[in-house]
C-alpha cells in the first residue's frame, strides 16, 4: 500500500533558484547525502534529464531506482514517477515552489512510496518522514549557500 506524505519548508531564496537547484539532477551527488550515483538515461527536447537512474543509501543498504521526470509545471514544480526500482515499487514525488511576499520560497515536497518488502506502517512512515525532512534540509542548505558564494 502506498504512503502519501507532504512536508513544507521555507527557503530564504527566490523560487527560480530553488527550481534551478532541484532540476540540476546530475549534481545531486554534490549535495544530497544519500545519493551515491546519478546516471541520465534520456533527455527531453530541452536537454533536461528525463529518465534518470539513481543509486542511493536506504534502510542500511544500497538501493537502485529509475525515475521519469515531468517538467510541464516548470518552474513552479518538478515531479517524477518511478519506472524501476529494487526496494520500491513506487517512489513518485513532486517539489512545488511558491514565492512569498518577502522573496523567500515555500517548498512543498510530496512523496508517494510503496515498498516491495512488507514493513509495519509506523516504520514506513518514519522512513518516509526522514527522507523528506532530510531532502528539504539539504535543499535549503544548498540553495541558501549558493546565494552567498
């Protein structure tokens, strides 16, 4: 059964900067702690990564999955759907960016996860929450540090 979750965080940067960092998928290994390898399998008509394979650390081991990216709502959002995975049968998500009056951005991260191995619901929710919180913290740090360099 899929577990849909949403988490929000305010980033002290324009929404365009947040989108630029999130859509630079090939650089994820530079700032996303759990991502060990990124391999672009195909690109869209604008040269952006369309189908991307990842190797990441998860649940104390390495996992591999391939995502298909959808830029149709760019630069307000970036979404993806899993097309292959060893530990997950579903890893679909979306980053949405809403500019605030003060120039900051509220980033909303939605993640829909379904594991191939059965785990108690509270363990799945805890893992999902950790993934989302860590992803938002790392995004915030990357975006805000890029403004000062």
